[in-house]
C-alpha cells in the first residue's frame, strides 16, 4: 500500500464516510503542491507560511513523530489563501467548500506521511517517498 492509499484510508476513517473520486484527485493535487518543485514552493514553503501565520506548532506536529494537531477550515484558508483553495478544488473537480473541508483533513495526513522521520526530507528523498502516489487509482 502506498502513501496515498494510507492517507485516503485514514481520511475515510476520520470522516466516517466513503471516499469520493474527487478526494483522490485533491490529495494528488496537494502532494504535487508539497513536492519541492510544486507550484506553491513545496513543503518547506508551506511550513514557512504556517509559521508566518501563527500556526507553527500545528505544522510542526504534522512533521514530528507525535500526534498531529488539527487545522480548521478558517486556518487552512489563512495559510493557502482563497485563490489557491479555489484552484485546488477546480483541478480536483470538486466544490470549493467541500475541497476546503477535505484539505483541512488531508493536508496534515499528507505532511505526516511525507515526513516519516520527523523532518522535511531532501528533495530526492521526498520525491521517492511520494513517487507511487501519482498513479491513477
């Protein structure tokens, strides 16, 4: 089972409802955003944005080997911005409000799985960690 499968199973368990096709697409878009060459500057940029917006403890918990702190819909909007949220939703083919709620649940899981050793991995290691996640499910 790959990283994306693990995340989607955790997402389904946490949400208590079946995974919709748009959720897979959204998770892939988020992984692409986290990649070092991602349009949003990668995981390191996300971490910096969270710190700048007062959510350093939250994002640090996702990277650490301990439990993940939650992020609210309003907080995720503050970090990513409305334009990026709409863009992610559009590329995933789902409603922006549904996407925002899903991102608040998916992003901590994705960051956690992409940082298994409690640190942001070097570019090549990160790409190896997520490489199988971009195959169509």
